[in-house]
C-alpha cells in the first residue's frame, strides 16, 4: 500500500469524528433537548422560535440565534392534525409580534394613545396691508375763498375731528352771514304783527339764510354764536369728518381754493385691511368670518388676529390667486399700509380619531396599524383612513379611543411579522394568522433521526473515494 494513502485514511477518519462531535455540540446547544430515542415527553410543553423553528426548548426563554422570545410549540399544526382549543388560540396568536424591552429600545418602537381630535388645514398666503376704505375721508372746501390759516403743515400729522384743520376767508360767506343777521332782525320786528302771513314770512327768511350758511359748511353751534354776537365771522373754520392721520396734503397757506377742492386726505389707522392672495385650489376652503393669523417680519414676527370680511369675486390670471380681505385692529399703528405680511388660515376639516401618519403602513391594498394589546405584544389592525393633513391622519374605523398604536418602528414590527409568517402575503394582514401559519412545514424541517444525534456529516463523494482507496491497499 502506498505510504501517503496509509497516512491519509486515519486523518480523514479523525476529521469525520471531530465534525460529528462538533455537530452534536451545536445540536445540543441550539436547543434540541429531545430524547435520544427520538421521542419527546408527551406531557411536557415545548417552546420554539417563530423565526427559527428548529430551535426547540423545554422551558420559556429566548432564541440563542436572534434573541426573540420563544413561543409554545404546537404539535400537529403543520400537518393539519387535530388541535385543542388552547392550541388553536396559540395558532391565532402567530400573527402577533412579541418584543422584549431591549428589543423595543433597539427597534426604536414608540406608541401613543389614540385620542379624539380635529384635523385643521392650514392655508398659507401672503398679503399687503391696506387702508380701511370705510375709515378714509377727504377734507374739501365748502366755499370759494383764501386759506388764511393752515393748522396742518405736514403729511403724517394726526388730526382730530373736533379741531379745525384750516380757516378760509370768503366774501360770499361774509355776505351770507349778514343776510342771516338781517333775517333775524326782521323776524323779531314782524313776529308781533297781527297778520299771520307777515309774522310767518319773517321766520321763513331766517330759515332760508340758515340753510345757506349750513351749505357753506357752517356748523349749528357757529350759527348760534353768530346770532348771539350779531357779528359775522371773517374766517370760516374747516373741520375733518373723522380723526386720523393726514396721508395727503394738497394746499398751502394763502392759497385760493374753489368750492369742492380737496384740501387733505385723512385715514383712520386704528383698523386696517389686509388683502391676501389665496391660490385657486384653496379658495374653496376660505369663508367669510374665518379667523386669520397675520405675522409681519418688520414687527419681528408679532402675531395679529383678524377675520375675513370679504372674498373678491374675481380671479387673477397671472398669479392664479383670488384676493380675500381681512379686517383687523391695529393697536399702536404697528401695521403700516403697503407692508407685506404672511397670513395663516386654519380650516377645521374633520373631527374624530386622529393619529400620526407614521403609524400607518400602506400595503397598496389596505392600510394597517400595529396596536399594543399588552406590554410588548403587538397586533395588526386594518383601518380605514379619512382626511390627511400634514403629519396627521383621520381614522374612520379599525381602532378606538384609548388603543395604543406604534408610531415609530412599526415597519420593523411588520417586517418581523412577515418573517414570522414565512411566505405570508404582506397585503393580506387581517390581525391574526391562520392556524399553522408561522411555522415551518414538517416536510421542510431538517429531519434528525433519533433527535439525539446529528445527521451524518459524510459527503457521499468522499465516502466513495475511501472505498476505492481500500480496494487498492
């Protein structure tokens, strides 16, 4: 016999013995605690790993491979054998996923309690501060004459409706005042006449002269003062119809003006308008009376509140927007006309159960959430979703208030469920797994003869080679 062949045969035999011993060690430590004769204790509950079904233990614990909690082994589920009610319940739990505290931390699983809420749609728009047109007025000359005194010299000055803004001299005004004084004197002389038509004629002359003075802008208290003193006023005070800020000044002192000429434009800035541009696809959500938040970069983001008072009935084809008018108070005149602002309109869309959108798993056919039934035990639930706004979604059915849903790590939980279910269709989650699902079929499991020794590790080709070598010895 060849010397090399004589040495090689013992070495091969020794290697096979070592491999067999190592396989036996791995077999024992991976969990096959069955009896050497291939039979298990019929009255003893065994535990297995849902991801590694060949791991079998005789007491609860964790899988030595993946670290998952072991579940009770159900005999006969794979081959369709009869099951007890307890076994059926365990089979139904295969759709659930159990996680230890450490696994939850590693998977970053977080849950929130389901609550009732309201979904608000936020409409963001830009706007420009405008004068409140109902709080603007023009000061005009009610009579032709010369501006003898001008009490307002600059734009931006504040004026009050109780103080005159200018004084005008007018010959027509002086003549009308003299006519009024003569009418009063005639009325006093004719009031004692025994003829009724004559006494009434004196009162008519006074009323006619009074009317002319009022048309010239003379106030009732000024007419009363004229009648008391009996002397005409050389200059007529001019008043503004409202208190506010002078935004236009069109005259100078000493200037002659005609009847109807504009002297000043006044605006009350205690309230302003903000005209915002709403995109055409969001106009349907805008209604009169809605509250609007206004922020100005000039005022360091200070928040102002107003309400929509009008939605304009026309559309801008260049910007594809529709203007909406917001009326709001302006304390301290901090909102200046022509100032750009940002506007936010919060529109309540739906009320009911609202959860974070990260809790939803969309399979393409349905939507699922994972509900924590007990600490560490999660169950899939099919839900029907409604409105979705930003990071929130409305749930119409499937969960109830008080349920705890996974909002972080839910995809890892779902992946764990798929691995547990083997070839389970991800789109067919129904909240529980049918009996037998989640276990490796008996035909696909490794066949271990005797359950007490590992299978033969000798490759057939190598065995044939040894036989041929023996024949050549």
